């Protein structure tokens, strides 16, 4: 018991970004740093009063400390990893593992055993942007999207057995992707602390999907990033769609037109300009002119013409309420899997006391 508690206690502390002294300060030094150190080493175990203090300070349900982590993550690739402090990397990884542990436990309780199928697994290599375009077209075909706008990227990924986790982290990375070790389950993590708009979240999710699916072994890092950008653009705004909306060649496109297409397809104005240039719809010179104007107008971070589409998934919550309705789990277990206090869970889901 002490060993499991020690492991889970350390995980909870890392998830909050606390040192042992930070945690001692958080609880008003009612428990000393030295006593906390003994908990983390498995040398002692807290009584019920101290356990309640720790749960409150660490933001976890009491059951957290007795639930074994059932997963390990494979190789992790952060975007902009070199700028992210090690402490924050560890926090993101531990938080991801904890959310996934609860998610997979819920699926196991419901007997859900879906496996992921890579729709472009037959593509063994990549050597051009045309290859990227073909792969994006194949995925759209396999996932029955056609050339239609994608209403909700995150829900699309979840529906195709890719776990998408959203975490509010420091500003030094956009997202990451990995696989759960020993299971054919891909994972994408999005940093909502940095991705403030839905169109950026959509593009980043598809960029990370490209890292998961494209055969990038042996491709130089900078070129791989360009391929992943091209893939995200092709998924959101396919070539046939672009030619239908813009025409084959344009000498000029107004920002108002870009804005209307952004709101229809959920792709930023800047990504649309890249896309138009990549497809030869506009010239390199006009592309440079448009980006100079964007810089002058200070639109690099916050663009006009806000995309209002929904960009999240309710799958976990739906499964949780399903398990509760079918009496697979108790109300207490449901609140534990949601990592909420019982009263909070009841109130959030309009359940009677």
C-alpha cells in the first residue's frame, strides 16, 4: 500500500508542478516537507485527515492514490520541445498518463475494445508534397469526409480511435503525439494554454496526426515539419475544394474572401494563404505581399473573422454517463473517474442527491 501510495503521490505532485516545499507551503505547513518526503519514499502513510488535505491541495480524488497507472507512453515528440522546461515536460506527461488511465479504465468497464487502423498504412515512403496530398485525400476517403468541411476535428479523431487530450500548459509548445506502450492506441495532446482559437487547435491536431500517420522515417526534421503542415492544410481544405472556392488562378484575393472561407472550413487566413500559394493559385510574390499586410495589421496572433465552430469531444463524458445509467459503475466511481468530488459531479450532471 505504501509503495503504490508513494508512486501516486509523486505523480500528483508532478502534475501540479509542485516541489515538496511548494506542497508544504500550499497546505500552510501543516505537514512538513520532511513528512511529505517520507510519503513519497513509501516510508510512511497519511491518516484520513492528512489524506483529505493532500487531495484538496493536489486537486485529485481520494481514489487516485489507490488506482494503479495502467499505461506507459512511448516516445514523445513535443513541438518546440527545446524551449519547454523539464519540470513542465514532466507535468504534461504525468497529466496525460492520468487522464488516459481513467479513460481506458472506463472503456474496459464498458467492454469497449476498439483498435486503431491507420488508413494510409500501405504508404511505405514519402518523397514529395504530392505524396502528402494523396495521403490526406485517402484519409478523407477512408473516414467518409469526402471534400466536405470537417465540422469537429477532435471528435473526428476520437471517432477513429485516436485519443485527444487537452491540457492547459506553459506557452512553449503547441502539442505532442505518442502511442500508448503495448497498445495500438495513438494519443494527441493539445496545449489549450497556447491554442486560444478553434482554428489553431484544429490545425495543430491535424499536424500532430500527420506525425503519427505519415511515413516520415528518414525524412529530415525541417522537411518533415513542412510535410505535416501541408498535410494539415490538405485535410482542412482539400485541393479540389480550394480550386472550387478560389478558382485555378487568382491575381488578387481580398481578406474578406479569405475570412468567409475561414469561417466555413475552420482554417486560419494565414493557413489559407499558404494553401493558395502551395497549390499555385496565387504567386509567391502575392503570397509575400499578403503576409506583409498581415504583419502591418498585427494579425499574426489574433486574426479577424473568428471561426465559431465547436472543437472538442464529449466522448469520455458520454461513456461515463452511459456506464452510470447502465449501473456498470456507482455514482462514487463515476465521480472518481471524472476526478471530481461527489457533490460537484452531481451538480455538473444535474443528478439528484
